[in-house]
C-alpha cells in the first residue's frame, strides 16, 4: 500500500469515528480545508461520495460503512502501536469528566475520592449530569471522558464494558393504603406514579413495557434525580418504580415500603462507556479500571445485603 493511500485511510478512520470534519481535523491536528481536500481525493480514488451532509453532521454512505467495517480493527491496532503514551497517577495533574447520575455518585464517589487522595492526589475527577442522548453526544464531542449509564446507541465511535443488570422495586410510604397488600397489575395501573427521568421525558422503561401490553399508567409527576424520591413518597400517596441499585440506599430502606413489581420487566443494563479515541489513553484506562472495580464491588454488596432484610426493608 502506498503512503498516500494509508494516509487517506487514517483520515477516513478519524472522520468515521468523529462523524464530523471539524472534530476529525482537531483529532488529527489538521486544518479543516486539509481534511476536506483529503475527502475529495478519497471520493475520486474510491469512486463514491462517502459522506452526505445532514444539517451540521455528516452521514456515511453504505460503501463508507462497509469500508470502515473492514479497516477499523487494523487501523485501531496500527494507531495503538504508534501512539502509546505514559500515565503516572502519582504525579499526574489531569482532569477527567465523567457523566453520571446521582445514583452512581451515591454508590461510589466517596471511595473514589479516597482512592484519588491516596493514589493520585493531583488528579481531579468531575461528575457532570448524565442523560442517555446528551451523554452520547458529549462523548463524541470530547466534552466528557467517560459515562456510566444505559447504552441504547451502538456504533463504532463508542465502546463499552457491561457492569451489571439491575431489576426494579416498587416504593411507597410505609402507611400507604397499598403497602402490605397483594399488589396486582390493576392496582399498579390505578396508582399515581412518580418517575425519575434524566431526559425530562415522562415515559420510562416501565412505560415501554406497558406499551407492549397495550397498557398505560398515570405518571403524575417527574423529577430528574433520585435523592428527593424518598421524601416525596413519604409525604404523598405517589408510588415509584426504582432500580434495585437505588433501593438499598438508607433513604429508601429506612423510610419506605418496598414491593416487587406485579410483572416481570426487563432489567436495566448498566455500562461504562467511552469514545474510541480513548481506547489506548492510559489515563482514561486507569480511571476506567477503578470505576469498573468500584461499581462491581458496590453492586455485589447490594446483592449480598438484600436477602437479609425483612420484606418492607429489602430489595
């Protein structure tokens, strides 16, 4: 292969990864006109338009997708071989941004801070708000280094590690009229529901399940974080469906009655997500390893503790 052809493939790979000429130019330390000229040469040499502009973004043609599928792994290996760098947590002054919900902050942020103080005193880790769609964009545009959450977009620009699956529990105040009763689907649908939504959409995973059954519930109110849920439920007749990873929090265990759902909903699959540009970044890999370890350890504790609790205090 000629050097010029390899260079075009390298630029092509960056454009496919970033899905933006601007971001690809920044990634490659090139000017936008230089990247645009390279695209013109690709189109002429490979006899295909390759990229079609839609608004501010570009979409690859079927030929471009097929070509990238063939070269992405070899290019990944070649890039890794040529661009390995060093990272010393003890002396580093790097700042990392991680998109997380308040659940994840409650689960692991205290042990994470203790680890940083001991192992990497000069490293800063900033938690930024997580939303599924917004965090995918933030990862692609390099606004965050990592995200912890669900993964419902699959393309070559994002990589992920599965952490665990969390089921759901039904939460309400201990003296709620429905607490302690056999909870049926009919009672569930008749109740007024509180929904925690990071996107602001009053339609969650449970609603998607109900849609499939031709059913619907009344979402009477929404909030965008879990920390306020116990207090709201304790003072109202609302009920809430919450992930198991939330239900072991003292605010839920001590204040609320916890019930199984009256149906089998698919669990939440939680992932640690990053952009392919950080595959071989030793600093991001170091932080990724610690986050994965802390989250898995905390989840194991939650699962081990759950069976020892009484029904109204357990998951």
